[in-house]
């Protein structure tokens, strides 16, 4: 099967202050839409690689959030904080990723109506927090952003399965984005990773 680069990723430099302000702006926000940007596959680069694995998803290139007031948020992997981490910007995904929807580029998959996101749509987010771990050289690494609605919690995570097809083990701190929808799995992959290095820490569910 052919492989594609799924578009160029522009990783903008992000400071802790900017990051905290962006995450803070999500608190109380009502989401109107969620879009995944997984990998493409197939002979012509137009097929969508599998991303739905039940209690977790693999939108590898990023997640776009749309607020009811029209504000766009892009959750992507980036290296502003020592190594690959989960970064969040107030900007559309097109500010970070090229070739969206083109052959060989990342497809835009609208998941607003997916059951895993249903409890986050049209209600105020009651919480949004950065999950930090300790990276190399004493620098903190953001491995995830936790989102809370009145009835559910989800994590946007920089991570991926250690094997394909997935076998229940994951690397954190990779150039991939995944979403997690249960506290049990979040605990199993050690969110937060207190006292551990942010680089590719393997965990099992």
C-alpha cells in the first residue's frame, strides 16, 4: 500500500503562557463541531486510515474544535517544549497542516455526531487542563489536554499505539495525536506521568 506524507505540518513555537491562555479560553465554551485529521492511505491516497478504536481514537495529524462563537482550535503534535507534545492553538487546522482533503494529504473527518463526542457538543465545557510531565533537561512537556463537560471527560493526547494493529500498549510523546474517552484508559497510560520522562514512555491498558 502506498504511503503519503499527509501534508506538511507547520509547528509554531508556543510558550507556556500562550498555551495556558488558550486552554483557559476553552473553559465555559460551547463546542459546535469536532473534526479529525487522520492519515490517508490507498493507491490514490484518498482512503481514510482506520481511526476509531472504541474508547480511543487515532486522528494522527490533529483534532479541530469549533466553538459556537466561531472560534477555531487546533490540537496538534509539536516540539515547543523539548520533545513532541500535545499543543493547542486558537487557529484553524489549515494554519498548521497543508493538503487537507487532497489526494495524499490528510482527510478532514467530521466527528461531531460521533457518540464519543456527543456529550461535549452544545454544552459549556466545565474544565480544560494541560496534563504536564517532566521532559528532558528539567523542562515540562505537555502530553495531553483534558476536556470536561458536565457528564464526560476526554483527553487529547500526543501518543500512538506501540504496534499495529494496536495491542493495548501505547507510546506517549510521539508525533501523533490520539483521543481517549475513559478514565480507566487514561489511568492505564499514566496521564499524568508524574516523575517520569516525557519521551516515549510505554504503557499498557
